[in-house]
C-alpha cells in the first residue's frame, strides 16, 4: 500500500481502458504474469471471465465519463495507464463526432487524471498510448509507393477521423509530458523533461494479426478476417485490391513491444512516438500464404473503393530504427514464420476446439 500525501492508503495499480478489446486480451495476459501491481481493467462492455480472473478489479466505465473515472481511480494510486479505448478507422467514418468524443475527449480525461495523480504522489504516472499508421496520409498512391518506409515525422497528414484523433493525441501526450501548465506558479513542466507529471509513451501500431481474436471496425482487418475465414472454412471477399500493401505485425509482437517501451528507462527515450512493425505484405501475398496453409480457402477480391482509399493513404512500410536504437525493438517474425510458428498452429487449435 502506498501513502498519499492526504494520509489515505491506496493500492498501487495499473489501469487499462478498452481492456476487453483485442490488444487488451493480450496485454492483460502478459501483465498479469509477473506484475506486483494490481490490474484494474475497464471497458464499455462486460469483460470476459477469462480476463476478469487475471485482474484485481474490472469495471464498466466510459472513458468519456470523467466523473465516473474520478470516482473509480480515487481508490487507487495509479502507477501506469494503458489507454486502449478507441473507435477504429472504419467505424469512426460512420460516426466521426462520436469517434472524436471517445478518441480525443476520452484521452484528455485519462491524461488529466494521470496529471492529477502525478502531482498528488509526486511521481509521474506512466501513460502508454497506442497510436496508429492511420496518422499518415499521401497525396497519391504513387507518392505512397515512392515514400517506402516512412519515419515518425514525415507524411503525417491523415485522411480519417481516427488518424486525425490519434495524431492529435500524440501531440497532447507530448504536451502533458513536457509542457503541462507551463505558466502556472506550481508547474513542474519544463524544468526537467525527465520529470513532469505524466510519462507519456506511444507506439504506432500497424495492422495487427491475432490468432485468438478477430478485430472489428478497422480497415486493416482484411488480413485477420481472411485468415480466420480460411480457418473456419468459410469464403472471404477481400474489400481491398490484391496489390494493396501496408505494414503489419502479430498481436504477441505488438504486446511485447508495448511492454518493452513501457519498461524502458525514461532517459533512454529520445522521442515520445515510436513506429513498430514486422512485415509489409500485399493482400495478394497474404492470400497465397493462407491458401498454402488452408488449401480449401475460398478468397476473392472485391474492392470497396472508399475503404480502399483509406488503405491507399497508409504507408507501405514503417522505418522502426529509432525504436530499435532507443529501446531495442525488433520484429520476432517474418510473415512466413508468423504463419508457421504462431498463426496457423494457434488458429487451427482454436477452431478444432470449437468444432
Ligand atoms: C484500423 O484498421 O483502424 C486499425 C489501425 C491500423 O490502427 N487496425
């Protein structure tokens, strides 16, 4: 138990929003194994039993409801926050103002709570934030192809509400980490960039492929959807062209990288935002690999022009060299090895167990 300066005794905790989602599944399993912090997991919907048993507490909570979050977190000394709650790119285009509310106002609520707890306890709260390749945007498909592997700070002109939200929240995180209330008399910002009240760290996720879960509401979902359809023996109509190419990684690699960034010494980090990815296949290359492993797979390509335009606005590949230099990021798999060593064995076992 930690003693706050108010004399209250609060349990130190790691707080996860959007915990019931794809990333939350993997993160809770990884965090629960070797942590001396209680996991407090929240989501808009009930969190499934297999995750609840790994957490100290689980709550239904809306990241847009600041009062509810305040009441909830008043019971804890929050040491780390993994803020996963978000409306992804495709769903955000169907309700852009709702996406803004969740993706931006929800993040402001989390950053404010982190700042208040950081000031109360005199040590910065670590906020780990998943951004996305959606922050990028290109003037044309030709420009995208010519750009090749892009660094964190080029071509950041998103064409989706989700991408705009994620890019703005990256900047918000930098503000809370380095400049928060910089003109206030009692400000701690700016005098020591390694102090401040919020230790904000961000990875830009590419498309993520999990053997355990299927994403919803994303535009990079075509790869996991294609794979899971083949494993279930159902036809799949891919909503983008065969030649479309964006960066991906497996979910275990994304979780490992996220936790590696979270554990890195703050003074080893030269930036707030880091690109991570493992491979950049075309949709056609993925389809061929799926058919090698699932010969009866029935995959067709019927591009949806509007979703295609989103994928064409995202980079072919990411330059992840700064993440490698600062905190040792490195992919675990090539695409082929991801299929052989993780995706196909786990997904086959999963569907055999339910068939
Ligand atoms: C999406 O497709 O919206 C997400 C992403 C690439 O961030 N999976």
